[in-house]
C-alpha cells in the first residue's frame, strides 16, 4: 500500500473515531425554590401642584403639625386609590354648606378633582364652621376614598382627620387700635426704716383700662387686649358641646361674640345658650382676637349683666 493511500485511511479512521466519542453532559438548570416577591411595591407620589407652584423658600417654611410624611397622595391621584385608606394633600379651592353637608372642593385643570364631606352631626366638633375654617387652606386629609358621581371623596367625621399646613414666621394679624395708653401709676414711696426695693415689670399686675361706660360690640376689635365692658343684644346662641357662643350679629364668624367654656356652665342659673338668648347684656372682660374676630371669654357669671 502506498504512503498516500495509508495517509487517507488514517485520516478517515480519525474522523470516525471522533464522531463516536460521547458528548459531554449538559449542565443542570439552576433552580431557586423560594423566589423573591414584593407584594407591596413602593409608591413615590409626585409633588403636589400646590407646592410645585410655591417658591422653594416658601416650601421650606411650610410646617405640618403632625410632622413630615412620605406617604401622602396629591389630590390629582386620588381616583387611583378608590376603596383605600390614604392621606390626600391639596388646597381647598372652594367650600359649600348645603344645609345637609359641608363640601371642601379641590379643583384643577377646570374640573373638580376631589371632595371632602362633613355631615351636620360632626360640625360641632370643629372650632368654627368647617366651610370657613378650611377655605383656601393647604390641608392633608386621612380616610378611605370612595366615589360619588364620578368624583373621589373622603368623609370627615373627626377634626383629627384633617391637618392644616402652617407657615413659619407668618405674622398673626391684629386689628389696629388707636386707643389711649393706659395710665401708669406713680412709683411707690419707700417706707421709712425699710430698705428700698426694686419692683420689676413681672412683679406688677397687668394694666387694666378703666371703663367709664359700655362700648358697642361693633367697636370691640378696636380694644384688643384691653379689659372693657361691651353692650349689645344676643341675637343667637350656639352650644357646640365644647363651648357656648353668644352672638351679636348674623355674620357671627367675623364679629364680636362671648365665649363660655364648659367649666363655667354650671355657674349660671340655666344653660348659658338659653339664659342669655335674645337678652340685652353688658359683658366685662379682656377682648381678644380669635381668627380675626373679637371675643371675650367669660369665666364667672358676674362678668355678664342682663340689661332690663
């Protein structure tokens, strides 16, 4: 056999031998018996439009009494959380008292985005009528979102469900008072034989403006911080369960009123809201402003005199 034929034969034998070799086994597949599962994906809400329109310096000055939170939903996204209990944030653009409910409405892009509803049984729980108390305020509302006539809403049954944003450094408005200064008493003469003592401002009693006659309730705000006597007729009263109000005008939210807290109620012959209703009275006390409206807090019955 020639060398060329032998070489061809050896080449064919090597090919056949290689073809007969078994292939290496395939690797076993990797198996994870307990795969990682995230049942509650993290939600990062976008900033609310109200805050995005504020300059950064004003955003830094906003203070929420309950502290910072990262689980707040803007009112624009409320419809995506139907039947869930969440915290919704937004600015109350308008309010309405229909007589059967108070509506706090949140509008945007020419439509109503969200509504908070407060029914009459819960109105007395608030310090003032809710339609006035929350108008124009940036608020956070806790509760379960439901839908009514295509608009998401939360029913508020307690003041604890709604939180109002505050602003650091915001001045408290005080009505101007062009009142004469209270007369100052001359310094006391030292007693002979005793060392002289220095009387500090803290040791002195607060000045009391003497009142020669009763003032009308319409001018009460001009005497903010002073002890005076106010005269007028109580045209309406209201007992919220936490405080009794004696009102002197139909627009009671912005005008003078007498305030009597529960500790003083038993001191009167009858419940104050009934005893002074439609009576002409004179009330003596310190005038204070609460939500820009003047008031006198009565602790003792002798602060009020019924005018026959």
